[in-house]
C-alpha cells in the first residue's frame, strides 16, 4: 500500500507567469514545481493566464483562484489586462501582481522555503524577501536576468537615480537570500562583480533545460509539421526561424535589415526558396511588421505564439534557428531558446557575445555558427553559409551534436535534481 509522505518540506514559489502562459520562465517553473512535488509540498503564486495581455472572462471575477495541477497547488492572482507596447499598462499589471502575491503568500500557510525568480525585474527579488519575512523560511533567489543591468544594456532607461535605486534593491534581495541560483557561468561572474568579489552571497549555477519528453526531433514528413508549414506558407521552403519573445533584448530590427540584403526569391543550393519566420509576440513586433511592409520583405513571415502542445511542431518546421541577444546582454541574461533548438535537433544561427554561456556551448559542441552582436556582415555571411549548404551533411551533424549534448547534460531531470539538492542544502 502506497502511503503519502507526511514529512515533506513546504516550498512556496513566486512564479509570476505559469502554465498555460507561454513565457519561458513560466514553462521552466512548471517543470521545476512538478519535478519537485515528490519531495516537497509545492505551492505556486502566479498571475491568472495573461502573458498576451488579454485575460479570459472566467478570471475576472475574483482576486484569487485556487487550482491544483499535477500535484502542484496554485494560487492565481487577478491582474488588469495590459498592452505590451504601453509602459503604463504594464507597470499597472506588474504592481497588481506584486501586492496581490504578498496577500496570497499570507494565505498560503506555513512554508519552509520561499523560492522566487528575477521576474518581474527587482520586484521578483523583493517578493522573495517579503515572503521570507512573512513565512520565516529559507529564501532561494533564482536570477534568470540581472536588472538593472539588462535595462541599461538596451538603454530602456537612462534615469541614473532610478537605476541606482534598482541596483540597491536587487543587491539587498541577493544579500537576504540564503541561496542565489544563476543560470550561466557568465551570470555567476556578474553576481561576483556586483559585490566586487567581497562577501558575495552564497550561490550555485544550474543551467536551464528543455523537457525532452515534450520537445524532441520529428521527421520532416510528420503530419503536424507539414500542416504548420502549409498554414503559414512554408511548404517546400528553407525556413530560418526566430521563435520566442519579440522584445527589446534581441536586436531584431537590425536582423531584419540584414535579411533585407537577401532578396525575396533567393534559393538554396538545392533549389528551395528561403523564408525567414518570426514566431511569437512582444514589444517590438508591430515595429518589425511595419518595417517588413515598408521595405517589401515578402520572404519574412510573422506567426503567432504557439500553444505549448504545438510548440514541438513549429520548432521542427524550421531548418535553422536564430539564437540572438543584443550587445551588452552577456552576463545579464541567458537565452533559454537554445535548449529548445537543441531539443528538436536543428543547427543554430547564433548572434551572441564571446564568453556568454550559450555561445560557449555552441562553440564547444560545434552545433551552429556564431558571431558578435553588431557584426552584421558576419550575420549575413552565416545566413548565406546555411543557404549555400542547405543539403550539406555538415548541417545535420551540427544539429545532432547539439541534441546529443542536451540529452547528456540539459534535460529536465538533470537540472531539477540539481535544484532539489541545492535547496535541501539550505537547511
């Protein structure tokens, strides 16, 4: 007879976004929460599904919604709808999450551990601190993105007073943490530099991952892959795809300017027409669509976010995938989209700074071509290499090397077990 454990440690997670929202951090935290539920009694505090900015009517009536999904207890907090291009509406949305998440934490019962991430910027860390004070538990702060460093890198704000305040607050969150988890070696260096290598908070580096049971290679003649290609005009085309957040941190408008040099109708060495597909949404999407229309980039296609269940088909529909960061993002953020690309065994067209975590892995595995952000001539050369070698076995070899590395080192179980060990060592 199976007896449920009665001595599980209680773990409270501030997740901001969570399944079914398609935010990468939401998917990561779903895998983490469910993967840890055998060893911990897990409660997640998150917003109602709203990553697109739109909220279903069923989530507009109460302040809190309690659900249980795959053994994980959820407390979803209601937030106002927002527009990704409107700073005011986004701030209103985020602040609603922050204050209602605190209220939800008070209702969540005793907790041994409080786990939070660096989203929303600065407030995610502060939620962890307040959760620690309220629950008297150990605080684990998982930094997916460093802010205000990320904001400064893309010049989103130049207000020195605000940036200084943000830095002070996030360093405070780090100091209050019993453990800081970063997701790349370059992020470890940023943490150390924040504190000038003196009294650096206890930390560990654990890579993000892909759930290899959800994202894996499919044959080119898979019916769902073919249906996706047909739906978006990609049939019999050579598809170079960007999949993910079409936001500020990826220099995507300049990628379009490079694409503009490769004329519509360009064909690969085996006669397939080249198409550039952008799958997702974000703050700069409308700007990219306008640029495409003004410059008649008929070989560029914009495709909406895909539900998690359909993501495997869209990722497999590409021949090559972009993995892009803007200059200055090294040590600040680690593009998790690389794991999905390796998951479906596709070569990577990387635009990443030397020494950044994902570029190092691409170079070590020889699973794609990479160049520096801002080196647009090199970006164009690498695109043309893929176009001119579309039927070259080297493309397939790149893809297989990346996939093999992921299966050895970057699967869900490998990383979740590292989280379990790190959290339990906080006791």
